[in-house]
């Protein structure tokens, strides 16, 4: 082979490999493919079913996806030797007597062959199934381990007895991994459920599941006295993980039976409020009722502001809370944390002063109060514990008796608030008024200083949202007013982005403003200053000159910026020359 060809071949070998690309397959297509493959496998005998002599099926219904099924299972090798069973005894092999339980098609990844078998069974039916390993323990995604001493890809025979099931309408998952599930025994009209660090009161009856698969009939191994419910805080480690998952799935006063793996019902460390299940049990049933929960929230995610509900208010959380910025009326007492020293009380010395009224989102009270009151219902009382920067540090309204750098506890009561009307249902004039008020509020907040820029920006963004949804404006006056407020909000948002050196955002808002008003001087000016900061001097000069042309009143500001830009350019050129000279001398 000529040398030139050899050289060319060697170059080809050194080229990087061309990456291969997998075709994109839609989830629905993948699911359809899986079902077609299963259907082909079933026709070819991947799962074979045979009736057992003592089978007594009832009715014609079979369980479906989402149903909670209870079934006894005996596992045999190909030579018919029993290697595992849920029954008390089967051919000399002892079991727990407790049926297996899981929700069909959801959560726990059981062998797919079990699910397909159960879809084809009726309550009380017993049947023998011979399955290929990929439909048993060796199936893709299966999380159920084979019997001790057996390989997952071995051939097994499964004797299944479907003893009971509960409809999917009654069953809900209670854990992220799908291994804890509940059946509610009573309906409640609330939906809020506890989470860390809520404090709860719970009654509990813990049972070993019945061999019949009927909930509530098993042997009780623990029960709380009627007048002594369990009291604990979610996340404090006093109860096992599965127990906590179950409680976190309950609404207040809801009563439910929860099926939970025994391993998750065992406390990991010493102590704990709930005794461990008996040995040899795979699952337990927990009959629970959530008597009460005290809402405790980490408002900042750092522990610097916590809110603990002391007294429940009227209405439903969160629909009856002042989530939107509005006027609220409150009483609060501020105490130095860890002491009895009261530094401020809105009720006054005699306790008869009227409530304090303030507007949320306007920095009129310490930030901890503003944050907490948004998640309260009228009549609610909460204890709000605030770190110094969320209490009075740096504030002009800091009480004389409150030292700098003091943590403060606020006893806060929401008396009532002015619920904001649904702006979606407003007419054009009302939407314009609402947007204008939001713009003015944002301006006022912006003037309080850099720490409030994000609040100001949120109000301007909300004003733009209102205006963007004002589709029923049909007069010239309405359209002109909307356009002016839009551009004002956009240039204000550009100013905040500029000050925070988010130059891409600044360009975005300037360009939006200029699409609304082609030669808006503030938008041109702010875009020019960002161009200058990024050393795009020609683009900056062009915007500055156009700004001065359309608004002679801004000529002084433009000339000042041009001088600063020219100084910046000269300094940058000089620095570049020094760097080049230093490089050439090396």
C-alpha cells in the first residue's frame, strides 16, 4: 500500500469517535411497546396458569391497577420443593401467616409476573403459575428479593391465593417509594397534612395483618390509651420512618389504616415512642388518627425565622390567608428572645389599643412579621422567632429597649385583612388602577434601599402581568395609560438588573420597553450604560446620542456618562498596552 494511503489511514484512526445517538422514544410509545412484548410473551407461554384443587373463587371481578391486593404466596423450585411461603406452614417450611400486600401497577416494583397473574384472578381463587425468570425475580426493575439461597434468574413455581383486595378509590400512596399505602376510613373537609417540623397528636393501634387480608382483624401488638395520644414533632426522630410517612399522609381528624413494611416500623436508634413489630413479620398495619397538628414552619429555610401556630384561626389554609400584598390588621408583642423583656406591644399599656394596620410587602414592619402573617388565617395566633436581621437590626422603627443584634420573639395575631379582589375578573379600568398602584408601591419600596430591590421588582412584575392580561381595553386613553405603566415598570426592572450587574436581564427589559415605545429615553440610557460597562463603546455611544436627541432634558446626564465612558476606554487601552509591552519584553 502506498505510503500516502497508509498515512491517510493512520489519520483516520486518530480521529475521535463519532458519537452514537439513540432515537427519541415517547413514553407512551415505550409503554405501548412494552405491552405488545408482554402480549407476545404471554402467547408464547412466558406465564402458564393452572388451577389448584381447593380454589374457591368468588364473583366475577378481578383487581385492577391501583387496587391494594392481599395474597398468600408459596414459592417452589422446579423440583416442587418449597423454598418460601407466607403461610404458617407449607410442606415443612414455616412462614409468618401474613399475606403479601402491594398496590398493583404502582409503587413497589414487584415481579411483573405476580401482577399479571393477579389481574387474572378472582377473590378466593388459588392458582399455580410457572413463569420465565424475567417475569419473576429477574425482571427489570424488580425490587423484591428471591428466597434466601436462590438466584434471581432461577426458574420458580408460584402458588398464589388472592384472599382480598381494596379498590383504588380507597387507597393512596403514603411514601415516595410506594411501599407505604393507606386506606382512609373517614372523609375530612381539610387537605393540609403535617410535615417537618409540625407538632402532632396521633392515636395508634398497630397490628400484625390478618391471614384473611381483611384490615383491622389482625393481632394487636400496640395501642395508645384513648386519653394518651402520641405527641411528637415531625422529623425529630421519635418514631420510625414508615410511621412518620403514614402520619404525614393524614389530614387533621382523618382516620386511616396504613400498610407498612415491618422494617420501616422499627425505630433505628434506642428508645422511641412506638414498640417494634414482632419478629418474623414482613408488614404491619397501623390504624391512625391525626387528632391535631401545630403548624411549625421554617420561613427562611435556615432557621432564622420560625413560625409556630399557637391558636388556630378561622377559615381554610391557605385560601383564607393574605398571600397577596394587602392591608392587614394585627396585634403583636415583641420580646427579647430568652427573656421576659417586652420591647413593644401594639395593645398598649392597658391592652385596649386598636390593631396595627400595615401593608404587606412595603417594609412597614420587621420582615419576620411580614413573612409570617401571609401564612395566617384571621384569628390565628403564632409565635414568630426571628434572627436580628429579620427583626429590628438596621431599622428606623427599632424600639429603644431593643438592643442591636437581638433575637426577637413576636407573639403575632392576625385580626383581619383586606382580601384582594380577583384581578382576572376585573374590568379594564380596575385593572389599570390595580397595576398603577402596584407600580407606585414598587417605587416606594425601591426607595427604601438595596435590600428591598427584590420586593420592588416583584411588584413591578406583578403590575406587568395584570396589564398583559387586560384584553378588554378599547379606548385611546386606556391604551396610553397601560403603555406608560408598562414602560415605567420595564425600565425600573432594567434599573434593578443594572444595579445588581445582571446585564443580560437589563438588556431584556430595555429591549422590551423599546418595543413598546421605540425611542424611550430611559430605556436607551440604561441600555447604553450596560453597553459601556461591557466595553461595547460604539453601541453605547449610539444609544447615548439617540437618548440625548429624543430627550434634551437628559443631555447633562448623557454627557456625564460619555465622559466617564471615554475615561474608562482610555484606561482600558492603557492597561492593554502595558500588558502587551510586558509580554514583548519576556
